[in-house]
């Protein structure tokens, strides 16, 4: 940089003061440039740290599953300390294996852009709200359907709704024990009474060994005349006051 001297020559006071000011401004410009570079480095480090923290959070998310008995309701829970989802899935039928999707083509890598100039140090931003995760509704789907997880909240406040299929109906159980004897039934209707018909001097007599099989028949009475036919064995007088023991093939 050329330095112009005053009229007094090399020892002129005004000329020396101007040179000193130029040197001071140059030093100030260098300091500001160094501060800007340091600020840009700090901003880049802060951005890198935030990206690393987000990556760590995503990488630390985990899931665990337990098998429930057939017919039980599906369950889901989230542990914010361990960042692990725990799912309870009822036993169900094994679904068919889906077809393998085709692998997409790799896109071309873009060219590296030129490095831009260092920007001025920005003001410190407000502290952002921490992201949250919660379990929403848990429903039991039909047997054989696919399990689904849907975020019904936002990216900053996620609320996961789970639909978990139930298992198939189990085999029929063993036959239960015989139940207790039932109460005694009501009394039946009265049986048939004395058969209709008959005449004076007749009586009901059994025709065979079946219950209620009867008929009207004439019986012997005092001073009654009877006719005997066939072989008759026995003893007595003509008044037949004794007991007849056998009447073979006859009628009376």
C-alpha cells in the first residue's frame, strides 16, 4: 500500500498517524474475519451435533413382541426410558409369504457445489420442544388380516394406533361331565277305568297277562243251571257244591 508523506517529510506527524490508522483497520478486519470463521465453525459443529443426536435417537428405537394365547386382545406399550415398543400379539394363522419387490435403480451422484462465503453469525434460536411418542388406540383385527401401525398424531407428537389380528378359532374342547339328574316329571294322566258294557251277573276278568286287558264274563251264582261239555274231572254231588278242578276243552 503506498503511503503519502506530509509536507514535513518522513518525520511528519500527520503522515505517521495515517499509517497507524491504516494498520489498525487492517488488524480489525483480520480479527473480524477470524471471528466470522470461528462462528461458522461453531455453527457447523452445532448442526453436526444436532444431526448426530437425531441419528442416535432413531438408532436407539427398538421393538419387542410377546405371543398371547388365542382369542386374547392385542396389546401395545412404549417405554420412554428404553425407547422400546412392546407388542402383545395373539396367536394366529401364519400368513402367506408376499412376493419380493423389485430393487430400485441407484440414482446418479450429484456434483459437489462450490463452497459459499461464510455468513454472519446468526442469533441463538429458541429451545425447541422435545418430540413425544404415545400409544393410541389398540384394536383387534380379523383372523388372517395384516397388522398395521398408523401415526394419528404429528411428527413432533406421534400417537401410534395399532390394529393387531386375532388368532384362528381353537379346536373343540373335550365333552363335559354328565349333568345332574333332572327333577321328577309331573304325574301322568289316569289309566282306563272299568270297561263299558257287561250285563247283570257278569264280572270283569283278565284275558291275558297284559295290564288292563279285560272283558266281561258270566260267573257262577247260587241255584244257577249250567251245562257242561267235554271231559270233566272232579268229585261232588249233582248240586255241584264241590270244587271243579279241571274242565278240559269244555265251555260253561
